[in-house]
C-alpha cells in the first residue's frame, strides 16, 4: 500500500517529504482538536466527529493525488492526438516516417520528447513492429495501437495511397474517441458535483442525530 502511494507521488512529481509532512500536520491537527474539545466539552460525539473528519480529510488528500495523475494521463492522450496530427502534416508533405518522427520532437513536451526519442532509437535497433507497439502502449486509448500499426505498415510497405487513407481514417477515429472521452468526463464531473449536496445533507443529519441523542442524555442525567 505504501509503495503504491509512493509510486503515485513519483508519478505526479510530488515532493514526498513535503507531502508526508503536510498529511501528518493535518492528521495531528484534527486528532488534537478532537481530543481537546472532547475533554473540555465532555461530549463523546466530538470524538466521533473527529474520526469522521480524519477519514474524510485523508480521503480527499489521496483523491487529489489520484486526480492529478488522471489529469496527467489525459493530457498525454491529448498530446498524442496533437502529435499525430503534426505527423500527418509531415507525411503529407513528402517526409518519410523516420523524418516525420524526428521533426515531431520540436513540438513535443519533455515527456513526449523522451518517448519519441526512445521510439526512434528502438526503430534503429529493431525493424519489427515492436517499437511501435511499445510506443502505443504508453497510451490508454485502444485506437492508438491501430494508428501506430498503420504507421509501421508505411515503414514496412511504403507510404502509398492505401496506407495513407487507412492512417487518416484511424486518426479521425482517434479524434472522435477523444471527443467522446471529454464528453463522458464532463458528465461524470457534473454527476460528482450534484452528489455533494446529498453527502452534505447526510453528514448534517448524522451530526444532528448525535447532537439530539447527547442532549437527551444530559437531560436524563439531570432528571
């Protein structure tokens, strides 16, 4: 579990020491506040509320890291489509596949530049389809594999009209797939936002219930 969390922090390039200190400070603050308030107010309900706050705060912190990772992966998917559109431009203007990939480096992010350079080195050492599959596997969209396979066929059989036609169709399919993913992500985001009031209402109901029970207990003790 700890290794997975450390891997997550590494992926989003977070400072581990800083993040661990932040999590520790938040947890200690919540626990200390709950203990102090419980002792001074003599309400066991406060300890229960503190426990809920502890769980929720840690969930929100970890979820924020997960969302950052998801945002990075989505950004890479979008860049792949942008890079392939540049590739299509170069191929259309009489570049061969190797020259096209070399030209893409100037338009790539540091991460994508590293992947393209790795691809070029692999192509130099391995003339099979493997380098193209390895590159496609860095992206979650299944169409990426088909696109890279189509590019490999251009290398293996030449950039003729049929392969260019197949490549354009696959690129259009990839673009449509991205648009659908964006729509789905927007709908999920709206769904999550709409659930917040229900969660808030549920939490308030629980707190009110424990408050009423506590007050009734005090009244019974007085009587």
